[in-house]
């Protein structure tokens, strides 16, 4: 059952619409990005990955139900846009090297999808796309301090106790050896 906005019968579509696709091509065009982006999120944001998926899945559906045109909306592209948006804006909000590199890679790979957020193409739920992207932006802001990048080495934060001036060096000519 697709999502029909502002209709009680359409409420079930919040959960079911991402599972329904118009044809095999539609299914494949959503499946590959979901797998790739989902894996990236699972790998780089392990503590929040499951909650992030549920958050983007449900909030995108709820926002589409509230704000979208009153036609049936189907497909998982709202979740794809949410994942892309989350990864992009996480790089901006977190400002760590890994997140910034991910944001640049996502921009390179998926930068062209921005046109899908604009109205114009018949049969395309641009509302799902734009509201999914908004949900990803919101998630990136909310979770900006969760799953921080690991420090390279634990000892980087330790104080330096070594002082060169305290070093005593002696030389024993009989053994031809330095003692420190």
C-alpha cells in the first residue's frame, strides 16, 4: 500500500511505501544506493546506524504524509536521499577528516541527485526526495557528536615527561661504551 498524504488509510504507507516499487527498474535504482550508503553508514557510524535508518525511514514517511501532494507515493528513494544528506552534512557538522572525505565522495558520487528534489518530472515523488534530504540534514545535526572518530593513538594525549636537560651521559673508555 502506497503512502497517500493526509488520509487515514495512507498512514500505513509510512511503513509500507518504501517497500513498494513501480517496476523492477525502480527497485534496482533504489536497492544499489541503499546497500552502498547503508554499508558506509554502518561502517563509519556503527553506534547510531540502526537508529539512523529507523529515524530517516519513519520521519521521511511522516513528513511526506503531512506535506506532500495528495497522490500515492512509493519507493525507497526518500531513504536514499536521507542517507546521502546525512553523510554530506555530517562532514560539515563534525569537521573531522573522515567525515569530510566521506562528504566529498558522496558529493562526487551522488551530487546529481539534487535535481530529483525539484518538481517537474511526472511520476517522481520529489517531495519524498526533498523531505528525505531534510530528514538526513536533521539527523546529521542531531547526531553530530555521536560516534566521534577514534584517536590515532592513546598516547597522543599523554603529557611529555621526558626532559633532555635531565639526561646524563657518561663514557667509559676502558669498555668503549656510553652509559645513559
